[in-house]
């Protein structure tokens, strides 16, 4: 059963979020809900003083529910259960779920340090922090699989209690995404801030996902309506798009549209593409975008983590693969 928290009514909170484009976290793939949730890692580029791993570990978190302006104190186990249930498909391998639990806990501890002095540690707003659902909501979502999935995630959380991903003995901004284009992306290319542990790494398992490739086709008219504020359309439709500049991970940094360079992330946002890794082709008055992966591509790939787990990798190996130069620390 869900542990009751202590609720404290608070005044309206004004949240300052660093501008970003399309940070994505995955809701369970087994659900019909759209997993493409945008989230602002507002700690990117902030100058928060991070404590050492031992001091960063938390037994509980103060969670601000933005709609009701209340703060609920949840035990770390309850909160991380709710995050894993919301962010990763429960049908994934146990070691992948453990990796997700540690990443979620690490992210929460990082944000808690960054929000020091505030009346809350994190919010329930998925555009600012991690998604979270209660056990009751998770059970309703899973239906006949509820008991199996609840126990599976609770085991993953219990078996990783106190584990943190650290860099220089401090918790990291442990962001994650659904599916990479086959290689994860550099944090600097997405948010403009350089973090040494969020660097590109190979994630070949992602290419095996049934959701690895998606397509979106728009008419020339729709394209002009969607991008009309970004550039001046002129000339033949077939020549609207010029050469694209891509990162080593296959993400479009920018592409010329009628002579105006536009960021791939901006096009992704305006056209609701699953990622910024895409190719575009023109035919019969329409533009087809072939999109690779799902999400911002930074940090741990959830599908890639599951692929590694299927190959026998443990959660610590998964985490140190996706978070460059990091160590998995255990609070004793």
C-alpha cells in the first residue's frame, strides 16, 4: 500500500526552468499513452554546490504537486517506485529496471541539492522533473499484470537502495531517454552545457527496437504553416530543404530551409518528431521525415539498457557504460 506522506500547503511556486529543446523521458511502452514527454533538466548549467555522495543520499524527498500547490514528503523507496513505474516499461529486464531505479534516485538527489533552500526537492511536472505515478495509478494502468509488475519494480528498487551514480564522488545529472539513434548524444549539443559524463557512447541494441524508425509525412502547405515563422519559403517545393549538418550520433544540428539554417531540435518540436535524428525526402507534394530513435538521446538509453541486460550485463555495468567516467557508489 502507498505510504501516507505529510502534506504542507505552500504558496504558488514560480519555477525557473532553463530553456531547452525537447528533452524526453519515456512512459511505459506497453501503454497507449504518448511517452514523448518534454522535461527541463533545470540543473543543467546551474552553479549549485553538489555535496559528496555520502551527504547527497536521501531517505525521503519533498515532492511539489504543481496543480494543487502542495508538497508531499515521500520515502525514497516510494518515490523511486513511482518514477520507475512511470518512466520504464515494467516488462523490461530486472537489471534494466535496477539501472533505471539508480538513475532516477541519482537524478532526484542531484535536483534535491540544486533546490537546497526551497520548500521542495522535485516537482511532479514531467516538463521539469521525472514523471511519477502512485502505486494505485500503476496498478490501474497494468490491470491483470499489476501484482507481477509491482513486485518486479519493488524488488528492483529494494535491491538498489542507496546506490548513486557519481562523478568525482558527487551525484550526476542522470538523464535518460527512450531510444537512441544507435549512439547517444553529447549533452552540449542538446542543451549547450558541457557535462563530462554525458558524452556519446555506442548503443547498438537500440536499432533492434520496433520503435527505432518512425516516419512523419506532411504536405508542403502544412510545412509552410508549421515553419512559416522560422523562414521565408520560396522556390520549388522539392528544393525547400538543403544539406543538413549532423552530429556524430546522427542528430541534425541544423539544416537549411529555403536558405535559412534551422536547428534540428526546432524542426523536431514544430513537427512533433520523435527525435532530432532524421532524414527528409520530398515526393508528390509531401515531405517524409524518417526519424531514428525516440527522445533527446542524452545519457542512458532505456531500450539500450534493456538490450544490455538481455545480453547479461548487470545494472552497474549498464550505468557506467552510459554515464562516461562515472562510478556506482553504495551508501552504507
